[in-house]
C-alpha cells in the first residue's frame, strides 16, 4: 500500500510500509549502502511524521517480507498474541510512543503487552524516539532469566567473560579467565569464540570451562560460540554443554546463509534442556545479532537494517534465551559509520529487544576502521547502564586479540558498577565475597590480596617458565 | 611520587602473559586503568588508525619491488578502484571491488603489448592497512619467488605486478581477468587489530572474473613477522598455487592440507587453573 503525507502544498509519497520505515530511520551508512535511506533530511522528518500516523494494526496486515516466502514472517504473524495486543490495538505508532512514555505503562503493564508487540511495531516506534526515550522506556522493561544464576534483575548488570585466544591455547584462555574472575567479571557467561571452529575443539574448550566452573564452584555458565549444529554434535558426544549459541538474523535468507533454520534451533534447545545442567533456571540459549547482517547476506528484502535486526528478535523470543547480545559495532563502518551511529544503534537494539521481552545485552564495540574510539564506547556503556542493560562484555584491556576489535574491558564493568551502583547477579556477588575477590562486592571494591584459591593455582606454575 | 605509585595496585598474575598476548594483569587505579596502560592502549589504537588512513606510498613500494630484480616486479602497473577516497572506500565496499575506467583502459592498452597468457597475476591492494603492504610485501614475494623459480614441475609465466589503490579483495579478479591470467594472487592489507596493525592477507582465485564470491577463493591470513612467517606463508601459497594449477580450480573445492600434520597436537583441556 502507498503512504502519502501532505505538508503545505506538497504531497510526499512512500510506496510501501517497508519504504516508509526505511526513510524514517535515523541516518546510517548501511541504509545508504542498501539504497533505502531517506534522500534528504526533510524526507526523513516527513517520513517520521507519516509513520507516526500508521495504526499499529497495519503491521498485522502488511507484511514487510512476504508471508509465503519467509519463515520469520510466518513466525511473527502466526504467534502474535491478539489478547495481549488488545490493550494497544487502537494506537498509532505516534500514540504508541506517548503511551510507552506515559505513567500508564508501568513495568507490569509493559510485560503484559509484550506478546502483542511485533518486531515491526517496535522498530517503527523506535524510529520516532530520541535516545532518551529509548533509555526511559527500556529501563521500565524488566526481563529476568536464569541458568546457574539470575540475570537481569533491576539494578543489576552482568558481564560475559570473553577469554578468546588466537590459537585457543588452553593456558592462554585460562589466563584470561583468571584475570576476568579476579576483576569480578563472568556472571552472564564465560563465553569463548573458538579460533579453530570444529566439534573436537569445541568439546575441548567446553571441558576446560566446565572444570574451572566446577573446581572453583562458580555460579555461572559456559558457552563455546560455535555453530548450532556443532553444539548439537557436542551434546551427542556427551560434552558438558551449558548454553547453545547461534548468530541469528531477521529474515529466512539471512539465517540460511548462517546455515540454520528455526527447526534447527528447536532441536538444539531440546537437546540442551535434556542435559538438565541449570540449577536455578532453564534458559539455555545464547543468541547474537547485529544491524547489517541481512544486507551483508544480501537477504534484506529492501528493508532498512534496523527493522531487519528487530525481526531477528522474534526468532530469539521463541526460544526463551538466557542472553541476547547485539554486537553493535563489530560489523564495520559500511553499516554503522561512526561513534554516533553505533551509539544510536546500540540504544535502539537494547530498547526494541527489551520491549519484546528479551534479555538484552550489548557488545559495546568498534573496529579500527570505524570512526570511533574508547570515548564513544564509554558513552554507550554509560547510556546502556542507565537504560538497564542486562549484560555487557568483559575482556582484558578491551582488546580482543582473536577477533581483532575492541569491546568493553573488565575495568569498564567495574566503572559502570561504581558510577551507577549496578550489582552483579546475586549468586555471583555472594561468590565474589566468599572467594575474597571483593572486599565489598556491593560497592565493587576489590580485595587487596590475591584470593587464596587462586594464589595456590599460580604457585603451582613452574617459576619463570619459557614460551609454550 | 611515592603517593602516586601507591595509588596503582599491581596484579601478581601479570606473569601469565607468557601464555597470551591478551592485556591481562594490567593493574588498577581504583578500578580504572593505570595511566601507563591507558597511554599504551592509545598508542596501539593510533597505530591501527594510521594503518587504515595512511595512503600507500606507491613510489616507495615500486622502488622496493624493483629491488627484487625480477622481470615481473620491475615496473608495477598502478591502478585505482572506483572508490575515489578513503571515506568512500570505507562506506562503499562495492566500489572498492572494481577498478575505475582509467585503470581498465590502462590495463587494456598494456595488455595489447604483453604476452598472450599468464599462469599467474600478482595484484597488490592497500586494503585496510597500508603498512601491512609496506612492511611485508617485498619479503613475502622474495620467499615466494624462491619457491616458484625453483619449481621443477612447471614454469610460471608471471604477469607484471599491479598495485591497486583503495582496493578490496575482489578487485584482483577483475585485474586478473583483464591480464588474461589463469590464476590471480591478491595481496591485501587486512583489517588491523590493536595488536596486529600490519597483517597481510593473500587470496587466490583460479580463472578469475568479475562477480566471483569468497567461495571461489582460497585465503592465507596474518602474514607478518609476529604472525605467519614469510617462509611458511610462501610454502602454503606455493602449495595452493600448484594444486590450483593441477586441478584447475580454487575455493571451497581446493583444500589446504599443508597443516594437517600440525593441527590438534594438544587435545587436552588441562591448564594451570585446574589442580
């Protein structure tokens, strides 16, 4: 359907809802690359006005990617909860923004309408929200998940400990794990991106983390970020799998290019649940997303990259994940050019994910060919902390020596805990105290002395040994 | 001064750096980075940024290539992609994958005077790190030439080397096609990491033509003194070249078996944290 907007004596025309959404999107390089960006600043502003007038109901009748061509569209349409939607079904996109910001939309009310909100509705309203609106509403959306600890409680911020090593050297990985634990990181997950991506290697790394978690009785979970089909094989081989990982996108074509479909994820979830390794909860999935993946796979169907991103959250939502991580600045400047675009995208992804009921975290990150630096990351980290982000990454000194990009450091996590008073997962906070890693875990005060259990491990090292 | 020193808490586990290049054991001022570590990070980032933005010095690179005293490296042909400048290059990967009209004309004109067919065209692109090219191109080519020139199995007719400014990986296929080469080897500055601003990448395509994807290419990554050594990179490149020539293909159907003897020598997860 065609959308028209009269402004003075000029009529602006948008040929479809997809085009209207794209033109209304705040500027970013990926939409320019795709050729869907607004052709002028004025067109963008007018598109936002036109989008604000679209009834939310319209998104249930005008699919942005054809229903018959795309299983993500079918998932969104078939599993839409009309009863939950009834509270907001009379609203336009513009009214929806007002309603979300209003005092009527309490955390309880927002949780009640979640299942009635489609990704496209969330994407649409985010396009007419300022950064502070995205923060304000996200803070009201509480999403709590659990496996061996409880993540996402209000006032809490967890970290994924990311101990990557360019050759998967076990002592190198163990060294980064130790560094992270001693800086109080790792309650969301200890998660390794393997350098060598095969089943045998994944099993070795799973065993490594399982042994560390068991020996030091750490209330956390592990994950090797390998392909979902590899993880299924690991489970069949008897490996200690806590969480199943997969990168997901917002169209069937994107997911095909990643080598899986929705049925694959269902199979993997079932396999992981059968292991019954969770102690306080059963959220066993860990998903990663990021704006630009659909365009990169040439499977964006003419949509803007942010709308594609939010559609991926429909896939995530089906599998009750423990963690959903938008890896916001990893993809490079052809999708998000600079710090301003990365910050905006991070806030959009976090808001849209939370609104849909997902346990959103963010890899606050950038590559060296993006126009961004540590100061931009400090800004986004602080804004996400205020918005109530469930988790961030923690890596030694911000430098991922395997993936060659920069993300938040162990130190950064303690910074945000101190300035905002954010707490680690309660079970993990107790462990930090018990192990004497922190002398005051509530205030993120580290102990002055090396904790006894870890001092013993370090003593067992041969003195001043050579290279391994 | 002593007060300042006391405000930094050092980490006794810093010695674990013998196991990893990760920035572990940095110590802390409160919970923040000590000044020394902060400034070292800034320097590493500055170097990575410079690697992306400093233009490749074509004159110096040409002179260094001439120093190899090889017929095909004596007079590099300088080309330019369709991305006019670095800002365009960074945002428009499609433009970096094609050479501009002037470069096409130049190649066509040159080709008229050159031999009918080559076994190999070597194409160099600045990519995302000019210093990767400046520092690693010549020593790598020297190591590779030792392999090619002593190959008893076949003679290698090598096209004049080309240098592409603002070029991405796929640009090699267009250049190779215009040079009428049966195989193209593209050498490109890779996306710089904080600890590795100078990684050179190598991509090999049999029967190059415009429009091929990564599925048609073989890749060797991280060629630099602190990464994959020149001699090892040359050994693997020569293996791939010989196999491509023998099988008349490249990409996913051409398996690199040069590492089969070294992978997975350690299957144990045993490490110092586990007693």
